[in-house]
C-alpha cells in the first residue's frame, strides 16, 4: 500500500494522480478506460480506493468514491455471511429513539408558519441548550446552532482558518470525515499521531508533538474529547496547555464534543453535565451534535459554543448559507432534552456496554474511556476483510490516519449487551488464535 497525503502529486506508470485535498489510500486498485465508448472499467476490492468527495484523475478520467461507498461495501460483505452478523461498524447506541412513537399525536412544532424562527423555536432552543450545557446564568449569545456536528466543524474551520496561515493541526487517529471538512473550509490538515507502536502516547508526549508541529502557518489546533476512534479523554490541564499554544500563535483550539456525556466519568443521572470551565476560554471553540447524545442523527442539528465575537461570525455564516434549522428538528431536540428519563436510559445502556468492552477486551489496544468506539491493532495475518467474512463488522484503521495499516475501529455500543458479549468473545478468540 502507498499512502498519499496532501498536498501531493505523484506519478504512477506515467499517469498523474493528483490529490490537493486529503488522505487517499491506494492499494492495488486498477482503473482502465476505453476511450471510444467512454466506459470506465474498474476493479475495486474492499477498501482499495478511499477518497471522500474527492475527484482523482487517473487515465484522464474522473472517478469519485466517498466513505458511503466504503460502508456499502461493508454491508454487502456482511449480507453474504452464513451465520450471525454483528454490526460493530455502526456508530450508534443500539436502542435508538422513535420520535413519532415517543411524542404521539399531541406533538406540535415550536414554530408557527407565520413566525420567524428567532421569535419561535430557535430562540427557545438556544435558551434551553445554554441552560443545560452551560448553566442557567450563562448567556445564550455564546451559542450558535448548526446542521449537526459536521456542519458545526465546517463553520468553525471556515471562520477560524486564515488564508495566510491555513494549517490545521489535527491529532490522529481522527474521525474519517475530518480531512474533507477541513479541506472544504479552506484549511490544510497536518496529522499528529497520538499512538506509537500499540500504545497511546501520554499527554505530555502529545503536547510535545503538537508544540513541535506548530508553525507560523498554523491557525487552528483540532482535538476531539473523547477522541474518535480511540476513546481516550484529555484532562483539563491538557486543554489549558493547548490554549497556551493557541495564544502563542494567535490561533484557536477547536474541540469536538461529538460524544459529550458518554464517558466513564459521567454517571447516569438523566442530566447533561455542565461544560467544564477549562473549555470556556477566549481561544476555544467547542462543537456539539445531538446525533449521539439523543440518538437522532437524521435530524442534523448541533451547535457551537465559544467567544462571542467568533460565535457572531459563525451565526452570520450559518444564517446566510442555511437561514435557519428546520422546525421539526428543533422541536424534537427541545422535547428530548427536557426528558430526563429518556437521557437516563441512554446513559445507563452506554455505561453497561462500556463496562462489557473494558472487561472482555482489556489489554487489546488502548482502553476506551469514552465515546462509542475502540481502536485495536491487528496482527498482519488478520485482515479486516477476513473478520467481515466471519460476521464481525468493523472498519479498517487506514481510514483514520496514515499510520494505521493494521488497526481496526470497533463500535461497542451498536449491539445489545448479550450480542456485544458474544461478538467480542468471538473476536478475541480469533485474535488470540493468531
């Protein structure tokens, strides 16, 4: 396998392959063309060519693949398994809500058709989010809504990335869509690995790597807490040190809280923990999504929190590109946030599955402390494809950074406790046999 990272221009058998965007995986893929008919003949085995929303020019033909194609390939492989199939590749909590069933016929939208959203649902939702995440005495002016967590990150990078300093320093392994989000917001991503061998680096070692990577062209540092896919947590002291780096370069720290409130430290209470004061800082922009917290990814609603001058710019960018979140999504989120029994149930299910994973898979890669995923090393004679063919749905580690050829991501929340236990024991027996 040859890994290309941006920006790069490479020659392969006299045919130019360009990638000015982000990480591409190339592994014995063959693409040919018949110029007369214009047909493209492609042989693309599982995960052989991965490129999110990016056109790769090969043989003067544009060929486009997205990560949706990768997951489609996973589903097709699992569909052909003769026996039990375990969907450990899906990033969700196994018991997802059903708004139509939960709210019944009495459910009504917050916004009347004749009333602008600022006077209806959006204002009420912003106030509720501020109360629940920041506390009742904090101003909602430090919060802006977004179309989910992905859009929240794009808004943050679009506002914070400077043309004179376009580099975004990102800890890896990272969420697989991150390079594309950074690229399409005008940034250039630089990877900083947090894993050496099969071990997670200490916070001091990670900080040293970040400090070494920072240049005058850096405008943003990105981290996720808890991380995706490793699941480790960063301490408040680590966050403080990161803000010091940002102050020195006149830049910002973007913290992705996609799995907020799902950690080993969050006790099931039915309440949303208040954002730690370490994150309320003039150099930090925090991004959130309700997709994981409430289990409603299709509603595409999230928010950003940060210094008012940045949030005002974010809100303006959102307003003049999206106008306002749709009223149905706002109303569903508003109702679920106020339902402590609903939140309690999700928190309890999460903690049970996390405990099961930590017990069975202890010592196999870094132990997750939060989030929905774990990241495990695989022996060279164990392939992702072979595990898929045995009914264990996992995701190839190469999608999460350039240094993870023999790693895999596992979602330990997507199956019920009984099925998770069985699938992990099956996976562990395969690993130990090798």
